[in-house]
C-alpha cells in the first residue's frame, strides 16, 4: 500500500537547547489507523504540529500526499484535517455555520451536499441549527471532527480524541473513527488511553524522549513482545514461595492462594510443564489454571522503562 505521509530524519530543537525530536523516520500508509503512543513530553504533539504545518521543522523532510510541508505548504495542509484536544470553536455559532466556515478557510467552494453528508455521518444533522454551547461534550467533539473533515482531507489527525469524555462516549468515538476509516481517510491518533490503540489501530508507534522507540503492526507487536501470565489457584494457601521454585521466579498473590508465573510465549520451552511437575513433586495441589496475555499497556510500559534505563 502506498505511503501518504513520509517523514525522513525529522528533528526539532528549541532555543533552550531542548531536543524535542531526534531524527524521526516514519511512513504512514494510506487508509490505515496509526496510533502514536508516548508519555507526556515525549514529542507526540511536536511531531503532529510539524506535519500539520503549525511548527517549523529543525531538519529533515515531511511530505503529505506528495506535497512537501515546507515547499508546498498549501498543498500539504489541504490534505490534512486536524482535530485538536481542546474544543476551540465559537460557542454561539450554529453547528452548520461553523462547519461550512471551516471549509471556506481552505479555499473550497461552497458545497451544501458535502456539508450535509459530513454532518449526517457524524449524527449531527438533527443538531445543525443548534448553537455549539447547547451541545453535550460528546457532540462538541463530533463538531470538531466535522470541521476537520469539511474540506475533504485525505488524512485526519486526532490529538487525544477522547480526552475528558466518559467511557460510553469514548466507545462511541471508537466506533465513529472506525467508520471514518471505511471512507478511505487515513487516521493518525495520539492517545494516553492504551486500550484506544489496542481497540482500533492497525499499527502502533511508541515515541519517548523525541525518538521513535518502535513502530510495529499492532498484532505482530503483541505476538513479539507479549508475554503470558499463568495464574495457579492453589488448593491451600502458601505462606511463602518454596525455595525449590526459585528458578521459575513465581510469586504469590491473593494472600497466598494464587501463584503467578510469567512466561515468554516465544521461548522454545515456556517452563509451564516443568513448573507443574515440580508442584506435584512438592505436594502442592492446585484447583485451577488460568493464562492471560499481556496487554498493549504492559508492552508500552516495559518499552518506555527500558528506554529510560538505557
């Protein structure tokens, strides 16, 4: 699949000497959902701001839909829709007016049919004559997306799209983003909600201290780095871990009623069978076994901690 965004050797330093970005290389394919994860101050917002033309790069190059963001700013920017984290719009404007005005800002001719389609797709058509201040938080977020889509961009940036909304609205937004992808729009989102990336993204990028730590297909990432936890529910609680089990590195939970063993699914020998045999040899009975795959959050935390320790 063709790349719609190509970033090569991108750097950014500020007058204070702080390096916000350190040689970022990244290609984003047309039609995918790409999640950019990272702790506060990692460089997520700086990266998006440069691609969207709001901050000048220090070095390197960025092209969007074939347009260089510096040499052909207008062409690049017209291909991008940006939904910022903050709800920045005139609270006294009507929904349909603010969306139509956003289209005009990009030099697009009036097109009532396009505006109607955008509003209908976002379940805003019935609210088109409402003023922004009359809307719920979730509906205001939809208006921000409608404004970003009004000029028919090929790429949509969502900066923390569900920040500050409740769980139900968050899931509605996930559904909406999935539907937008079906229209062919490429979606790049930054998020602190790891489950958001786990739910929606095709690929995941992890950025920390201005460097891309990893870019990987989400499913492949979880297969490659994910570990499983074996929880053994014991028939009788143990006061402590027997010394004979030291090589497995097991730990006790639930007041000694459960034993946990973390194992690598990629290893030739996981150690599960030998652990269970050893429990039998020691006369430690158990009544239930349960395994659980590591979540994307577990992987993210381990990657960031690894980089910080380096």
